[in-house]
């Protein structure tokens, strides 16, 4: 398990950073370089594909994120690949898939990943009335909370959210910020919603990462090509000198029960 080493933040609004242990028993693994704790005060919305700012990452630092799961045919393979390299990621889950696959969601939590939210059924929220859109968000949060912690509530243990299709609007963004929920966009994505082979996806995402230099990377753990590509991807990141940053809620809320 990653051991978080406390440090003193320079100011209350600066995201807290902590070192992470090397991968025990796997000296050649990619591992997780450090832990970055964020909250809605310092980082209300991140990811330059959608917003002006992103996480405070150094060159060759990456945050790995996965959307739309958990999915029985692919998410366990993704988790196996991450575990073999001691990599911690963030999963933005659909409530309907969590309801169908609660054991996989609980495995994600047990293996130390951060579990954010992605609505219940993946509608484009900017096309909906604000009250209906927020109800969809809350339904997804409640389903996730029930599967992971045995209680249905709209105050998420891990206050991270990603809009389906990045389809946000000002009213919803302001509402989530008022609720202290960090909205994640992305800096780089694999376009794995398009048909391609694992080898094609590997070359595509590595090229985009090399051009970006750092950032939040978006995959979908529901895609077979991504699950098949991931072991080679993680090994290649190690070879190219990239480092993995694990984002967690400030105050370590994401690991509470």
C-alpha cells in the first residue's frame, strides 16, 4: 500500500503533495511516483481539453483516468495491469454499471484507486434542465456510495466528477463547485471510443502524451482494445521516463468508510 508522507503546504489553497513508496517486490515496475491531494477550493475544474487550467504536474508526470466502468469483461484486466505495475489510477464510474458490478467497484477501492463519479446513465447534461441534470448526477453518486460504503447519499466520499462527453455548462459547473466537487476534464485522450487495434491505440496515445509532455490522460475501462493495450503502455511509460501521480481528495476522504 502506498504510504503517504506528510508535508507542510505553502498555503492553504495549494494542493498537497506526498511521496509514494516504490513498488514492493517489483523494482522494475512503473509504480506511483507521488500522491497529489486536491479540492474544489484550489482546483475546482481541471483539464485543458475543457478548462483553462489543469493539475500542477511537472514534466513527464501523468494522472491516469478511466471512464464508464466498471465492466465485467474489461475492467478486471485493466486492474490486473495496474496492479502488476503498482500504478494507482482514478475511475469515473457510471452508477448503472456499479449497480451491476459492485464487486469490481469494491476491488478498485480495495486496490487503492480513487473512485470518482460520471452520472448514472451517461446522458449529455448540458442538454437537460439543471434540476434534472443534477438529479442524474446525484443518482449516480448515490449508487456508487451504496456499492462502496453501504449507504446511499449525494455527498460523495470522493468528490471527483467528470461530465459525460465533457458536456458541461456554467450553471452545473458553479453548482458542483458550491458542493466542493472537483470537475475533471482531460489533457490527453486515447480516442478509444473509435475502433482501432491495441497496437494502433498504443501508438496514438504515446504520440499524444509525448507532445503534451504531462497531464491527465483519459481512457475507458469498458474498451477491450484499451484493456489489451494497457500492459504494453505502462511498460513503455517506464521506458520513456514518465512518472505516475495519484490524485486523491484533500483530507484523504476517498479512503474513508
